């Protein structure tokens, strides 16, 4: 359920998700090596985790900016309850995709040098 508060769409209430959760099931691939070297695997994990943290911070900043633009109070509660508009979601998704391409696009070529364009 969504509620309108001063023209800003907010989540109406916290949803109790206890009946929709299950306990953590550890992966059997915890000690597996995917990139040929466990150090590379750990570095890749750290790089991806940092990318996720950067985007989470950027998205949270966007929420704060939206609340300030709407002259709404900025508190941890209003930040967590904020629901972006469909236009904001679309714009934020495009920005996230651009950040992913910029940050991780180089990993797609597998380390091989790109052929010169002729």
C-alpha cells in the first residue's frame, strides 16, 4: 500500500515478511574457484560488492534530493519509506546501467586487448 504525504508517494507501513522467509542456505560453491585463482575470485567479489555499495549510496542520495525538492522532512524513516515515481525509476535505472557499463564493462573482453578499428 502506498500513501501520499505532501505530494510525495511513501510506503504506507512496514510489511511483515517473517512468513515469507526461509533460513540461509549456504552455497556449496563457497570454496570453489571460478577464475582460476582464489585471489582473483576474492578480488572480483570485493569489486562487485563495492560497486553495489556505490550504487546503494547514489540511490539513497537521489531519495534525499527528491525529499528536499518536495520540501519533505529528511529522516531515516522518510528515506526508507520513499517510493520513487515511475519516471524516477526509469531515469535511475538508466543511470545505474551506465554506471555498471562504465565500471564493469572492461571485464567483458576477458582481459584480451581489443582489435584496432580499421
